[in-house]
C-alpha cells in the first residue's frame, strides 16, 4: 500500500525543508510506502530553491515536484497534486508546521483495519495538544462545520481541517472547482454524496501559527466557505 502526501506551498521558504524532513522520516503502520508531491503555487520567495536543494540532498525519497507559473490558490495547488497522486490513499499536508505528520498513523488506522474510505483529522476531538489562538477563528470554524453538516447530513466536528485522507479513486473521481480555501467545504460536500462512502474522524493535535508567523486564511475566506457550502448543496 502507498500513501500520496500532497503538500501545497506558497511562500513557505522558512518551513518547507522542515516539513519535508518530518514527512520523509515518519514511519507508517503496516509498511505503507510514501509518495511526496510538492506543489509550488508560484511562490515569490526561496520556496523553490529550498525544495530543489532538499530534493538533491535526499535522492532516495520518492518526491514529485510540481510548479504553477501563476499563483492560483491553495485549492488549485491541491488539484494539481491530487491529479498526480499514484498512491492507494491521498492525504493533504500543509507546509506551515501546524499539523504533525507523525499523526498520519491515526488517520491510517481505520483505513488499514478496513473501516474507512475517507478519514478527517479533527482538531476538536480527543486530548491532543492545541496552541491557544484566535477565539473568533475557532468559533468560525465550528460555525462553518455546523452549517456544512446541515447541508451534507454528516456529523463532522472539524470540516475545515487540513488533514483529510481519501481513497485515491474517490478523490480523483470528484470534479473539484474551488481554487482557494473553498476547497474544504466543496470536497466535503462532494465526498458526502459518493454512494456507500465510509467517512471517519479521529482526533489530532494542532500547532497553529499567527499572521506574523505566516498564517494566510482570513475572514473573506470564511464568507467564501459559506457560499461554497450553499453552492455545492444545490449544484
């Protein structure tokens, strides 16, 4: 079995090599192999140079590098990475160190035990570590999740989480359109409609960063998410 790890990167020169080190060294249950797919969304800093330097220093790591010539957004980068995936399952990994790759095994467990086709990593379940930041972000995330659940009939606790693991044929079979942060509600709405799909959720930790440290999502993205929840309910 192979896990494709899609890493969108936009101006992540400061952290990209660290996250590649963490992803490449994590040991997965059941001798699951790893395929790293890094998508550089036309970064204006040294992201590309740092990726290529790391790749040259780690020639045995299975790493695909994709590059957008025009900045298109996180969702577009994910579309590129998902299309290139060859693993049995696909997981999304941000390059900003907010999520811990050692927890891939938490998401893999229901997959390997034959229970799940899709697994979400929830920041609001269990006793994992959480950095304390942004009251309104937390409230907003829970509100968006509640609204999404109303439209999809699911009972997720964290629709906006980065950590989503999909069976590859399912995620590649979706017609995804959102090029920015609307990816999360869109993919949730569309995967919920896949006949017979088994969706699970596990608790994960979260090491959030501040805007000064490079956080990019803002209140406008929240309004876009609301629009996407409605749009993909009826379209």
